[in-house]
C-alpha cells in the first residue's frame, strides 16, 4: 500500500471531523445534543453571564443564530436566562444543572478524541510547528 499524501491525510481528517460535528451524542444528560447545542453550552460555560452579543461572538455566528440556539437550550433546561439589573431588555445566560453536566461530558469527550493529537502536538519542535503552520 502506497504512503498516503499529506493532502490525503488532511482530507481524511476533514471528513472525520465533519462526521463528528454532524453526529448528535449524549454528553451525560441522557439526551442527544448536536454540535451547535454543545458548542453553545461550552461557550456559556467559558463565559458565564454572557449576553446574546457575547455569545454570538464566542460562537462566530449571527445574533439571530445564537438566539435560536439559546432558546432551544433554555427550553430543554441546559441554559438559564437572567435579566440584567436596571435593563429589562438585556439578558445574560448561565448553565443549568443539565448544562453543567453536558459541559463536563464534552470535556471528557474532547480529551478522549483529541488527547492523542494534543500529545503529539506538544512534542513538536518550534521548526516543526512553523512547517505545519506554513
């Protein structure tokens, strides 16, 4: 069997990541979450008390998209919405118990899936890192 080219490896990794992103999974709550769901939960876990603008920025999506994700997770009990003092229009988001459980499950999933790659990456020299970035 011929050695796989770097481009072939990149393509294969891209396809695998696509499958990972499109497959809903249970992160410890007994419910399936899509990547947009769990990434929203993780964004709120990283920045508790964030508002919709901050959440959209963290996710790299529009405010209407972030609002859609948040509504779904609020309805399912993963997020909690709090009104900002002195401003009835401004809300912030934090994790509910299911959201905290899912965020922890996502950490375990990330360590399992990406841990070996991170271990290899940590052993790279500066010149190897420059070559890969280039």
